[in-house]
C-alpha cells in the first residue's frame, strides 16, 4: 500500500534562508513522486516531479528535490526563500497498479518572515 | 504545460439545490479525470476517479448518489452536488491525465451552501 508522510505541518523561515520541506513515502511499486504548491484560495501548481529518471529533480522557482530510495524520502529544498514562496506544499505519490492511484500528503504550510 | 479549466471558480447556492461543476481539459484528451475535496487547512481527499465513457469509481465513504460524476467526453467531466447542504461546503478540485502522463489540476471551485 502506498502512503505519504509530510513530517512538518508548518515550517517557518526567514527570507533569504534555505527551505527544507520533508516528505517520506511508501510504495509497493516504482512510484512517481511530485511536489505541488497551493497559494491561498488557488488551485494546485506542479513544482516538480520524479519519474524514475535522475534522482535530483529541478523544478520551477528554484525548487529542487532529491529522490532517495534507501531512505524512502523526497525532500523539497530551495537555497533562498522568497516572500512569494509562502504557501501550502503537498508531496504526492502516484503509482499505476492497474488502477491509477494518487495519494496526497497532509501538506506543509511554509511561512516566510521578512 | 497542459491546461485544465474548472468552472465556476466560486459558487454560492441555497440548501437543497444542486450545483454542477465542470472540468475541461483544454489542450489534451483526458482519459482519466479525478475529483478531490479539500476541507479548510487539510489535504486533498480523492472522491472519485472517472474514465471516459464509463461509470466513476468512488472512494470509500463518498456517496455516489450525492456526488454525481459524468465523464461523457475526453475533454469534459462534471461533478454535480445534489441536494446540497452546508456540510457540503468545501473546495473541490479536479485533475485530468492522458494515459500514464502526469495529472494536471484545475483551479478549484469554492462551494458555499447557505
């Protein structure tokens, strides 16, 4: 069975400092992993995705994530936070087991202080 | 990336009435569409999966007679909330995918039942 755990419900950083949003997953198959961002009252925007190619994935807006199979992790990072990064971030695991299934993590709210 | 359009973005309806939400894939044919519900400050919960031309598959606990899903064409799926009540007020989001590609999300619909 697949599952996704976002280890922090809230993360607060100062503008210009690094961002780390943690995600662990479990999957019986070779999963695809995604990070989405949601700004208040808006839909979801894809930041990046891993689909069994390079383990270090670069996304939009300076974000990147590294797939570590041994640790079953897919943490999201950014070297320098910007005020506009304040939003909700979702880690998502997807696997095709005959019936396509997508599971969302509970989300991490990122706060960026000036 | 591909575009999924959801309409309306916001709707307010009276208790007991029905509301229809549309999800359209604008530049690709969606073999599968997903409907999610998001409660305030919570993650997205998958409600149902629909494949074009067949009946939707509902997740456990989702009332199929309450949330009618139609996927009549490769570019359109609709979610009808029948006899809406205040507890149905929520943020509903659709996503669409072509075969085994990633899913693209609509902007969401904020439903308020008064």
